C-alpha cells in the first residue's frame, strides 16, 4: 500500500509531444515521477515494467483505440484512469467511463483543473460523489434530479456544475478562477467576466428563499463563493 509520501508514477499517454511535455511540466513536483508514451503499444510495455499509480490517457490517439486499452487494463489492474478528450467526444467519453475509466478532463483544460483532478485520484478516491443531502435539499447528480423540500427543480448544465463544485467543497471558499476553470473547461473560447456572477444568480434564484439575501450560496468578498455550513 502506498504511503502519503511515497513516489507516485504517472503514465502519460498523449501523442502530441508538446501537450505530453506540458502535462508533465504542469504536474511536476517532488512526489510525482512520469512515464511518457505516445502510443498504446508503448504504454502497454510500461504497464508491465513500471509500478503505475495513475494513467492519463488521450482517447483520440491515432492507431489503437484508447477505450480498448482501458478495457484491457481492467482485466488485471484497478489503477485510476483519467481520460483526456475534446468537447465533441461525449459518446467516446461515456463509452470510456463504461469501460472502466474513472474520470475525464476536456481539452483545452486549465492547469488548475488538471492538478486538482490528479491529486484527488492519487489520494485514493474511487468514485466521484454524486448524491448530496443537505438540510431540505436533495441533489442527485447521477440522475440529474434536484429537489428542494421534495419539489423537483430544473437546473441548467452550468448551474449543475456550479452546484456540484460548491457541494463538494461545502464550508470552504472556492476561488472565482477555480469555479470558472471547472465549469467552462474545454469550451475553447473566452468566458465573459460576468458569466460566473450570472450563473450564481440563476442558481440562487432556484435554491434560496431570498436570492438577494442568500442563506446557502455566500459571497466571500474579492475571493469567490462558498456553500455555508450553518446558514
């Protein structure tokens, strides 16, 4: 079993050499080492030779299919697999998760988002939390069902992403940039500065009794937002 300070070996499978190097530079620290591959054939050999703690896999590699490699891995290993995809690959992402991948990230992605996801999986998380019961709220992200006092609410995709991040970090302040990076990752175009403010307002309108004086989604001045623990 790995200890907190043990070296973690990350297998990066990405045929774009610049992106491959960029991922390594972005994640580089004293506890990570990297095995870099550009093909599935290379990755297969490295899995046999190295003690891998996490796999970062581009599923749009030329040649062998990345999803097939995930299925192959799951026959003998439960190593966490984080898929790298583009925004128009929703079907491939879903198939990859069904094949046994643990998570995914959309490119172009922020370095903040990448580091956060890698850190989560290297801490040993096995399944993302999908269901939250908080006070009179019941949020089931797996089923896309969101209730307040037992009544269903209709939330847009942006508001769902925002809500999930706040729930996962309940009681902690989440910076505006972190929220923006996670909510709009992979869009590939400039996000308007007030987009987060608009999303927060829409979510408050659905959740709060008085959206102008919120009990749950609180501003943290000049930093970001938090889901209040004791409203």
